[in-house]
């Protein structure tokens, strides 16, 4: 579970994920079916430790029930793949489309997000039946569709697989938030462990100049990663290592959460309104700090990368340290050139770049065009991947994004310096 997100899962016949390239002269049907099954099985593996009651809970509007994630990812294949590309396909239950659409306005009306926890039916067991029905139909389609039809089917399937992997990460982060509200400190997985970052304090130089960033056309990428374009790197330095809990304890002990001069105004309002005095899930104990994890509550390890911090906290910490957060372009160049450690597999890393379109960006047509583009307002970009990111999902050009107050994800940071 804690393996590097940059490495694909390997089965007895080779990697089952990522799927084969789309430009293959003859589609490898078995490989695509294997990739589909790998992703679908991983969703169920992550849900397996949870009771039906666990799968029902929605602890806040930003989070969704585990059962909803299982059903929504199934709806995605039914809506965008089977209904459009499998002649004669009959939906499992048309009523489910209202319940499990998320934000695809062009695909029809939907249950309000903050009411997802009210969906007690279908049950968790019935949701498994929905998944099995769609899985069978997709498998049959992949085996029996003509090569010509597959040219239209596979790009949609590929998006669906990466989409489901995103929800796999959300399944972990959302249930962690729910369990953190429970005084019993429930355990999702007693074997869950967070790898420690490489202990390095060095900085890497960022050379001033024009750099190319964005998707280079090789392999899969979401539309917000394109087009590839030139950008100016002003120069400076970036830390090889991540900010750790030990570093953050210094910020706390120096009054970081009580000094308004360190905070953006909206961030300071969050500190006051929500009573922030430490990262998310930290609790002050008689002998120090503890943190809620998927393995239950345990003592904060000073050597782990700090996680569950918002952009507001990351920005305040950087200001306290007399440093900067890197831009997303600086991060991408540094990761591509091997200038940073632990780019993947520990925490998503905040950048100081607002989430917006690359020059020349155009969303794809139709409902799938609502996937990324319409969220390009008021959010900040994170780079890398986290300990909860599924294997095979991480990419150097990947643009994750969240609102600056949000911290229920596995979000951390590294620091940079502007050119002196």
C-alpha cells in the first residue's frame, strides 16, 4: 500500500496497469481487460475492510461515502462507455444515474453533493451487484467489439481507469476524515505505514531560462496537462527534501498559528474560525502530539513528511521560514531533471501557482469536457503524488488542485528560494 506511486503494478504476465498505448497497431484486448480488472479490483480491495455502516458515512460536503465512490465510478463507465458504444446495452437501473452522477451537468440532474450520505439504498451489497453488471458488460465489449469500434472505445476507457484511480485515493482520504470524527479512533488497516522521506537538507539550483512544461504527447495525460508550452524559470533553488513534522513542530513552537503577520487574510480567518493550532488530524496529548492515520491514532513521528496541511498553512510556513513555495513550473523542471527527492509516493506538494489553463488550453467537447476545465478558479496546484495514490497513476506533469483551505488530503510541501 505504501509503494511508490510511480511504479506500475506487476502481475504474473507483466504490468496490468498502466494500460497499453492507444496508438498500438492492433489493440491488445487481453491487456486492456487486465488493466480494467486491476483497477476495479483495487477499488474493492480498498473498500473491503469497511463495514456497510462505514461505507455509508459522509463526514463533510467535501468528502463522499465509500459506497458512493464505488457506484459513481461504475456509473462513469455505464454513462460514457456502455451507453454510447455498446449497441443494445440496457442500464442496470436508470434511477441510479441521478444518484451517482457527480458534476457532469450535460449528463443530467444529480443528487446534491452534500446529500450523498443520505443515499442508504442501494445498499453496499447492491452496489456490488451494480459493479459486477457493468464489469461484465465492459469485458464483453472489449472482447467482441471490432477493431474499428475499439478506436473510439479505448480512449474513453482509459479516462475511466484513471478517473477511478482518483476516486481510490479519495476513498482513503474521505474515510480517514470520517474516522477522525469518531472518539474510538477506528482502524482502516492496521498494517498501514507511511514511508519516511529521504533525510536531505541540500538545495538544488534552478537555472534561469526558458523551459518546456506540460504533456509531451507520450502516454496518458488529462486535458489540463496540455498543451506543452514554454515558460520562464526565474532561477533560484529548490529543496531536495520535503518539510517534515520536526520542521513543523518548530513552526508551532515559535507561535506560527498565533502570528497573523505570517498569514494571508483568508488563512488567518480559517485559523480563528476553525481553531487551527496544528496540521489536520493532530491532537495535543499530555506527552506531545498524536495524529489520526488509517492505522488509527498514533504519536507524531518527527521524521515523517508533514501532511494534511492546507495551502494557507504551507504559505504561512514558507513565510515564517523566509522562503517560498515553488511554482508548478519550477517543480516540474526540478522533478524531470532529478533535482528533488521524494517527488512521488509520500505527499502531494503545494505550489504557489493558481490553478488555471495553460496557454492555448481547450477542454474536450461534450460532458467529458467538464472534467477539469470548469474548476479553474480559486484553487492552487499540487504536484507529485501521495502514499494513498494508486500505483501507476503518478506523472511528472500531473496537475492536482484543491482550494487553499482544504487539508483532508495527504498534502505537504517543499520550499524554494527566488533568485537572489
